[in-house]
């Protein structure tokens, strides 16, 4: 079974929304619908630094990746923060997660982005994949909510 990665399109809304809700449940999160709709709108906008790619097989969307391009003080090229990555739990193991990460990595190379990076929970089972595809850095994340 071949996994194809492409830009999200407006007609993907229903499939994306189904996966997004599964992702939120997996993450133990509950977002206001206005946030979800804003994310969707920005993912479709060519003016937004937030982008979305979907993984599909047999014309069925089985996963997505949302990432944000931003500037950095240590680089002159854009940095790519992979914020969200999710594959339908019934479709895991087919290579969709790997295909999404590799597609973003390839896009980064093609467009001269400085790097692609992400954070995850220590208990995330996808770390087995991440350990094969990326370097684990020695950083600890802090956050402040104003």
C-alpha cells in the first residue's frame, strides 16, 4: 500500500476534521471549535505561515502534519516547527508518519529552510519512528501562559 503526501485542500475538510478530533482525544485535549476552525482556515491560506500536509492511501486521508514556518535569531533561513502529526490509529504501521516527516524534510531542503524540528511527550510511542528519522536534542521546554 503506497502512502502519498500532499497539501491539504478545501475538499479535505471532513476527513481532516475526523482525524483532528481523534488527535485531540489522543492528546487528551479539548479545543474550542473557534480554534479548530481558525486552524483549518489558516492551513488553507497561502498567506499563513501555518501549513498542513495530508497522507493518503487509496485516495483516503489517513494522517496529517501541521507545521509553522518562522524566523530565528540563529538562522537566516526559515525554521520549520512541526507542531502536530497524527495518523489514524487503525492505519498506523503503514508508513504514513514517516512519509509525512520525510515529505516535510524534502520540502525544507527544496525551499532552503534551516531545519525541521518538533517536540513530543516522552511517553509518545511514535518516538521509535522519530529516533530513526531525527536527532534527539538536549533541550527542556518551558512555557508561561500570560
